[in-house]
C-alpha cells in the first residue's frame, strides 16, 4: 500500500536533459565535446586541403634527410652530414642544459635575494629592491643582448694572451692572462675551460639514434648511489634522535659516503683534465663554451631570480612571527631560525608559484636565437624549418616537445610539493 508521503516516480523524458539538474551537467559536457570534436575535424580538414592545394603532404620524412649545417655548441657528436633528427637532438640537449643550470642558479640567487630583501639593514634591503625592480621591469631579450655584447666586446683577443720572446726579454707580461691557475681563458670568441679525460674509460655503446657514454653513466650511477646512501644515513640518524633524543655524529660518514666512491672510480679510470693552451691564433684543447650560451644563462638566471626573490619574500612573510619568536626563545640564532624553522614552512607557499617560474625559464630559452644560440628553436624551428619548408610539421613537433618538457617539470615539482605539504592525521 503506497503511503501519501511517497513521491511518484516519473519516467524519463528528453526535457529532463535540460531542466533536471541530475542530467544537465552531462548534457553540457557532451555538447561541448561534440562541438570541440567538430572544430578539430574542420581545422584538420582545412589544413589538409590547403596543403594539397600547395602540392604538399603532411609527413615527417624530412627528419631523416641530411641537415647540412653546423652547430657550434653540442653535447653529443654532430656534423653537417648528420640528419635533421640528429640536429633536433643536439638542439634539444642545448635547451635542456640551459634550462637545468638556469633553474638551479636562479633558485639559489632568488632565495638569497628574497631573504636579503627582508634584512633589517636599510642599505641591503634597498639594494635588493633595486635589483628586483630593475630586472623585473626590463624585457628579458634586452638582458640577453646586453650580456652578449658585454661578453663579446669587453673580453680580450686570443693574441693578447701570447708572450713573445721580445716581451719576455723586456720583462713584460702579456695583455691578458688565464684565470684559475692558468686553466680558464675568457676571450672574445668564448670561454675555454678544462675538459675531463679518462685514460681507462668504459667506452660507449651506439644505439643508432644516439650513443650512450658508459663512463658518464658510471659516474652518474655512483653519484646517485652515494646520495641515496647518505639520505638513508641521515634518515636513520633523525629516527634515532626522535626516539632517544641523542643525535649521532654523521658528518664524517656523510663526507665519506659522498666523496670516497666517486674519487675511487675517477682514480680507477685515470681521470685528468686537459687544460686549454694557446696554439697559433686560438686556444686548443679543453672545452669552448660559446658566449651565446653564457649570455643566455646569465640573463635567464638574473631575470628569473628577481621573480623567485619576490616569491620567497612572500612565502617568508606568510609565516607567523610567532614561529620566529618561539625559535628565538629556544636560543636559536637568526640564521638557524631561517634555515630550520621559517624556510621549511615557507616552502609550502613558495613551491606552487616557483613551478611557474621554472616553466617560464624553460620556454624563454627559445630567445637564445637572438644571440645565435642553436637550441631547439634555432635548429628545428629555425634552420631545419627554412631548409625543408615543413613549417607545419616543425611547429607541431616543437610545440609537442616544449609541452612534454613543461609537463615533466610540473610532474616532478608537484611530487616534491606534495612531499612538503602538511599531512593530515
């Protein structure tokens, strides 16, 4: 027997897809999805028709054609007889190395400047403010060009390092000299630094598309293993301190774990440095770091550090002053308070916007084309595009690579962000 309070159950009607809140959201999502699919289909069809009208077809076969151009800065072997795909790999590695070092240097510099902006010293605080405002409000491209001009125009010629017999007899010194115990030479052609060599290297393995250096892999594996064991050591010491209140001495064990294995490996492989020497009209030996790379790295570091400094300052100010006062009451000095109390808590505020700065720095490496730095933009999106005439394929491939790099950075930083967040109990 039906009760009077029971609500009669109506059958399904099409109007419920619009007026019933239980189905309206699904209706809107389906309509938007269909419209998006139609727009993509129209765009692809229009692109294919335009390519056919111009006598072109959509394919990536050009990647296996001969590149025919040289790349000055390269981390893997490359010549102009290699393919455009090989040139793409060289450009990609050039992009990644600038982004990697840029993120590290900008973070270190940004944290220091952000902390100093909060200094009670009036002069220090104002100087850091001037730095932040100057670099944030001038376009990055101008800083890149300025850095390149300074490096190219203010550095000596290689001939200025030469010591002739007449100069030696007269007791005169050359106009320019090498730095760091005569191991580094900065000229208007680039910076010559020592290169690592191994008398008993492990060789390499050719995988077709690229060559794997087994010596480098062994060094990386040993360093990674040492860092992992050191983290285990510190975790064990921290656990013992929390359980017993006694902190064991670990500094000498950490030094032994971090440096002994890699030192033994380098000695076993006969590690030594090849120092550049002046021969003829230029320096020979070592590694030549182009001014385009140095200028791009300096400009990206200084520019991004200004934004990171503001992020760090905001994160520190977000922490209650009671935390500092409690640390001072326990006898901690200001430096220890900042390192042990304030910054670990401020990371929860700092990391999310810091991810955006890392992404911006990585994408801004494409501005290196202004100083002839052949990264991904200069190779695939520059010379390869102009030589092959494959504008659509090059642009789509370059966009996909930048998207993959950005998503990878976001994934890694989000994992770290989750590790420092407060855990609900």
